C-alpha cells in the first residue's frame, strides 16, 4: 500500500491525465447503454405470464400493442388515421373492423361480441389496435409512440401498457438533469457547512464526477439497465461515497501536522485511510449485493450497478482525489470559513445524563411505529406512479369509459383444440364476473363467415406456429385483489382445457410481480441483515455489538417505513424492498463510527458514561455531515420528480438518512452504556474502562 501511495503522489499529474482520458470511453459506453422502462420484463422467465409474452413476441409478432380510441370520427377520417399510423416506422399493423369486413356494411351487422368489442354506439366511439414489431421498451417502439402521439393529437386517445412506458421515458429523460443538478448543489451546500475550505466542496464534486461517469460508462457490460437504476445511480453514488472523500481529506490534514512535506502527508493519508475506506464500503456493498438475490431481476440490475459504483468510488478516492488535492492545494486552502456544522457538546451531556429517559421514549416510539409498520399499503402498477394527465393514462381512462376496459389478457392455447372446445372454454371465461368480452377467431367463424375467406390480417392475429390466441377484456384494474382472483379463475378454466395454456398481459404479469415481490422483500431483508451482521461481528470480533448496531439501524428503518401509514401514503412495492438494504448498508457506518470511538475512550481510561459522552460529541459532526450529505443527494429527486415511484424511493432514502442519524446520536450511546458489561464478555480484546462511576446509573 505504501508503494502504491508513493506512486500516486509521485505521478499525480499522470493520474489526472489518465483519469480524464478514461472519461472518453465512459461517455461512449454510457451513450451505448440501453435503458429499460418496463419493470415487468424483470420477472423470472419461467413464469406462465412471461412464457406467454415470448409467444406473443416470437410467434404472433405481437411484441407490444396499443389501443386507440376515437370518438365521433367519420369512417373516411378513421381510415386516413389508420393509414398514417401504418406508415410509422416500428408499427407492424393497425387493426380495425375494415380489415375484416367492407366499411360500407353497417357495423350493426357484425356479431354482437365483435361489435361491442370494437364499438360504443352511444358515445360514437370505436377502437383501433396497433401492433408493433419490437417490445414496448425498445427505442424503435418508443420513437414510434412519439410519432403516433403527434398523429393522434386532439383526435384520438392512445391507451395500453406500451404507451405508458413511453410516457415514463419522456418524464425520466426530462427530469434527469434536474436530479443531478439539485443533488450536486445540495451536497455542495452541506459540505460547505461542514468544511473550513470554500473550495473543498467543489473539489469533492470534481473528484466524484470521475467514478460516476465511469460507472455509467461501464454499464455497457450489462447491455441495458432499468430507468430506476439510471435515475437513482448518480444520487446514491454521491450519497454513499462522499464519506470516503471526507475520510481522506481529514486524514491528510491530520498527517500534515507531523509530516515534513505535503507529499509525505498524502502518502500516509492514502495508506492509513485506504483500509478504513475499504472497510467502510463493505457494509454498503453487502447491502447492494443483497438486492442481487431477488427473483425479480430488477434487484440485480440496481445491485450490480451500485456495487460497481461504490468500488469505483473507493478506487477514485485513493487515486484521483489525492492527485487533485495536491495539484490544487494552494487554491484549496486559500480561503477558509468557520465550520457551521457543530459538534453536539450540549447534546452529548443531555443524552448521557438522561439515558433512561431516552431509552423509555425510544421503546414507546418503537411500539407505536412497530404496530403501524405492517399496515402500510403498497401499489404495484406503473400507471399509478405517473401524472394522471399523461397520454397513456388519459387513453386508458377512455378505454374504461367507452369500452369498460381496464385490463386486457392474452390467452394462448395449442391450436389442436377443437373449435367446439374453444367455444365452450370461451363461454366459461365470459361467465366470470368482471369479464366484458372475449375475442377469438371462432367469433368470426361462428358468425357465419367462412374461415378460408377471412383476410390474413384477421387469421394471423389469432393463429401462429401451432398456437391460438384469445383476447380477453376485463373491467377490473391490474394490481388489485379482485383482478388477481379473476386471473386465478381464468387460469383454472384454461388449464382444464389445455394444461399448457398460459395467460399473459399487464394484469397477469402484475399478479406475478406481487407474489414475487412479497417473497423478495423478506429474503432480501434477512440476507442484508445477516451479511452486515457478519461484517460487523468480524470487524469487532464480537457477538453482541452487531446485534446492537444492526438493531439500531433496523429500528430506524421501521420508523422510516411506518411514517406513510400515519400520512396515508401508499408506497410503490419496490421501495419496501430496496430501502431496507440501502438504509442499512449506507448508514450502519454511523453506528460503527460511534461504537469505535466509544471503545477508544474506554481504552483511554474513561467510564462508560464518559466514553459515551465523548463519542457523541466528537462523532456527531462527522455523522451530521454524512447524514445531511446523503439527505441532500436524494431529497432533490423527491422534490422535483413527477414520477411517484422515484419520488417515493428518494424521499424514503433521504428521510431514512436523517432518522438513522438521530437514532445513532441519541439512542445508540445509551444502548452502549447499558450493555457495555455484556459487550465486554462477548467481545475479544474489548477495551477495559474504569467501570461505573458512582453517579452513572442515577
């Protein structure tokens, strides 16, 4: 490590040149990385709903679709609209009743099921079904939707899951620069309050530009990342890796007091802080790695990107940042001001003098919030996280108003089934509560239209590669208990006639998402707790310390996740999965810092009350700086984002940083005082203090 530090210091200009040069491939890599806006594609591929999606894409060339509602539009104008949409790149075809019968034939001549599916006579509405050549999350389909929006503007309403993905892309792409600007500005303000130098906050930001861009550039190895990962990566990387820069600078300033040159001081700082920075990053890495155990591979997507970001942050902190500090040292220390984030000296006395009161209040708070914790409601549908005036949301509302259609299912069966069996199965499906209509080829043939004279566009929509498709419309909304029960009933009917039959679409996939997310939530929480517990146990060689530290942060997580119950807020499902791991992994460092200082003061001969007081006073400034930086990096997204999903996640992260900060400053010192005898007997080489002063337990 000393040789490494000497190399960095000696060739600091070369390090900076190399770091800048690496930005070039990083920018190309970032530009080439695709962004996935469809959360449902992260479901396990062996689920029936995902198998069905593969049938739709590969066999029926129905990678994605949309439904367009038009009202009181003349037939000629509808045909003109249909023709324009057909010309859009990425559109496979636009299906309307004109593809099945001559438009001169009155629509009332159609079979009732087909007529009711395609028309609402009372409102003068009809529906066009647009098929796309690529999945809804592909760039080509996204561009096609943008073009179709222009064509339909003011004349028609576009609904369906695919258009909601395009709405999501529009919002995220428009807001991303604001996320970064606000996060950077907030971090600079917090750093300025906590640092003496006016220039250090800007220097830190400059140093963090490199690992952040490297992280985005190296995402090319994954091919694509989710829009959630893209939106959160910068603010999370800022929040969780800023501490490393602070550690290095503080150590450098400390080493300058006993070193003959700045270069020597920096070498010592790299050596001495490198180990602590690496150790500090372990709990954060463990938290993000826990996400990779989710069956919903969105967790792997977020986890791997953030693990890579943390590791790149560590590497950059011991290479690029030291080089920047040395090259700009005169500028860095030219102007200084008084540090405005204080040490909490008065608080330290109050906490240790009233530790029984603190614990009593904390116990009462945990009872209240512990009861609220399991009662927090969640939602699973992407549309609920979008502004309700977006194109796709308005289009879906029109489908509900004009056709009583809230959800659409695709049922895919083997085409070896006899027509009378399909009709019998269809009758049972139509009898299920909440089902509006079932569209199949048998509806046309049953209406007296010979199958051999049906246009190819009709038959191709229902038969392909040994499979037959039925389109089912439901009045129930995806993600609700009612629609999930309905899907269970439909699945029983389909399996009765075809054991290999599958049901897919937004609602069935959302049902699978709910079931998987529930299991993932439990598994990820336990895995992250066990991983962090093991790291702390090995670091302190203790059985009791990891219990106290993990329990402290977990209590902060419970408080954080319970607040929505009291505010009446419904959380997106993903927040409950990722917050626990992120808050635990990122803020348990505060607890480690407090405990380490507590042990040091015991070793210096202080009583446990004195040790706790000193630990609070001298650790509070670092904890406040770190917690407020993490808060500042994430709260901006919560303020500006129109996406309820991103807003919710970032609000929870920002609030979690503050709650963890309060718990560690006020509660953990009291726990350390109370359980110090137990710690002493369950920890190897624990420092021996003076014991208990005569007034300590009063």
